[in-house]
C-alpha cells in the first residue's frame, strides 16, 4: 500500500525561501533544538500586519472565516466553499485539494466575463457567473519569491476547485495600493520548487547552505553547525545558492578549497563571473582561514565639526517607524549626545518627522552616518508621505554616508555576515543587552503598547542608542585602518 503524501501548504514555500532546511528540521530534527519565535516576529519576518483585516476592510468588503472556530481545517474549507458558491469575498478562507492546503488572506469574486474577455475564449467556472482571484496582504508591495509562489499555490488550488485558473494574483498594502503579476509566468518555476519541497518532505535533506535569512528560522543553530562542520563554501559572505552550485560543479566545495584556488584558474572555469567577484570570494575565504582582516583601502571621510549617527526602529507589522535615534558628536568639544524622536503610536509619525526635520534644519558643518539602507528608505518615504522642503531633502541626501557600503568596499573581515551587530561585535563593541536586535525591539514595542511599562521603553531606547554608538565605533575603527595594517581593537 502506497504511503500517504504529506500535506503541502503555502507555509512550506515561505520556509523554503528562508532556508530549505527549516522544512526538513521541522520533521526530522530534535525538537529540543528548536528555538521559540514569538508570534509578532513571525508576522514581522513574513511581512504581515498585526490587524490585516482592519486595513483591508477600508478597501474591500468580505466575509471572514475563523478557522480556529471550526472542528478542523476540512470543516473550515467547507465553510469557505459555501461562501464562494454565494459569490462572497472571503477573508482568511481555507482552500484544499487532495494533499494541498492553504489559507489565503483574501479571496475576491470576479465576473467570468472579465476572464473570458482577457483570454479571448468562453471561460466557465463551476461557480457560474464568477470566479475567484487571490490577494496577499503585506506591509509592502515587494513581490519576493516567497510571496509570489504562495500566491501561485493558492491560484492553482483555485483552478482545481473552480475549473479556471486566475490570470493574475495580487498583493495589497495597508494603504490599499495593489500590485499584481501574471500567474502563468511563474507556474513552471513553481513546480520545480514544489518538487524540491516534496523531496524534503519525503526525507531528502538539502545540501548545506548558510544565508542571512537562516537567522529568521527556529533552526539557525543547526544550519550554522551543519555548514561549519563541512566548511561549506556557503560560509562565504554574499555567495548565492547558484554560486555554490557552480563552485560544486568545478570541484570546490569548501572554504579551504576556495582559499587555495588560483584566481586566474577560476576565471577560466567560470568565464561568466567577473574577476572582481572571484577575487572577493577568494580573499574572503583566505580571511576566514587566517582570522585576520584584509584592508583593501583606507576609507575617506569628510572633515566636519558634527558627526551624526542615525538609526531607525520600525515595526512593519503595524506599519510604523516608531523611533528615529541620533547620536551627535561634536569633534571640536568632544561631546557626544543621544537624541530621540519617539512615536507613541502611528498618529505621532508626522510629529516625529516634523521634529526630525527641525533638527536637520539646524545642522551645519556636519555629516550623517548610518548603517545599511533603511534610514535612506524611510527618509524618502516620510518625505513623500508627510512632505519636506526640497532644500532639506537635498541637505540630507548630500550629507549622508552608508557605513555598510564603506565597510564592504574597504575591508574584508573574518565574518560570515556583515550586519551592524556582526561588524561592531567583531571590533569589540558590546550591546547593553547582548541578545537584543531590531526584531527584539519590535517585540518590546508591542509589549510597551500593551503595558506602557517605562522599563520596556527604556530597553527600546537603550537598544537604539547602542545601535548608533555601534555605528560610531565602526566609523572610528575604519578610519584607523589602512592597507597592511592589522586589526586594532577599540580603545577602552
């Protein structure tokens, strides 16, 4: 007798794109090694909102299914199907067919005439004059693969249930903005991915591969151990799974083998790779083995009186940027001051933006340092949403330096990742709470919204202050470096 197939869900596609091992570890690993992920972080990592129905009901009418109120998922599916037969829009309905099951955010009924007009032929649905399309409610309109493939999955279940395949699938954000894509454009790649997932469900363990999104999974420690034990080339910063496969194909599977390789020889075997890419990977491998940084060039920083270090804390699940933190260093007097712009709720975003612009307007003979892209993205988003004088927008853009880019361009470190915590931690900076991170700040903010506990607020502010101080520490360390210079610990 053939064994029953494991149920395939939309969540498997999300997990696969974060880390394929997640699926395997869920089934076959020791559950004691599984780290607890708070529900708010699950929403954060998935790009979801705390109250998506509240956001969506401003733009769409729907009937809501609450699967937890039904005996089982099959009963929730039957309730969903009944609403679909009535032509109702369904929020959090359940779709099932054979071993496929999923819970799309929104199922919207559309006239069959619309589908027939677009296809150029007479289309028919088992529901009569309407068919269904699927929406995902996200905090942004980014169509990442994990979103698209889940939507394709729902669309293919719909095809099995209603007899016609939706032409498009949709993402909608809290402001009601909608972005769509053609389902057919991704069906072939979807099935390739589905087959890979089904092999994992059947017991085939994926090849080792470490990437930053592994940190979002409850099994990161096992992912790291697995890659480290075999010295896999995926330990190289910025290497992709496609890069890993190419290196495997030419017989290079470990960091050690890559470090020992001749770059010119690699170029003949990987002709479509740029020479700079090969040199970077080769140098990163050597640095991981030696555990000594390689200084590529001395970074150049402007000579100004005021250095401003800027860091933002955001909660995408509530569509809010709740803290703009700055550290102002006066190089003339030597003073260092932390300043915060904190929003108690979404309604205070315009106020902290105005206060930040007032602060920016007063700055003179200055430069603003930040780490990675978020601060520039949020500044531009706030300027678009709440407005800003063009002179201040130019002032910000022309006097801002991303220290992440400066780090990657000027030094190779014995690290697997180059996040703020990784780099600052390497040079000796210590956070007040060593377990704190941007995700933990979101958890604390949600706890503070519920309790208004002043101690929680202090933790949020202290973490942000640590971030800007860590950014300052990286700038200080970088400006001390030069070619052939060895690692220097921060002065106490």
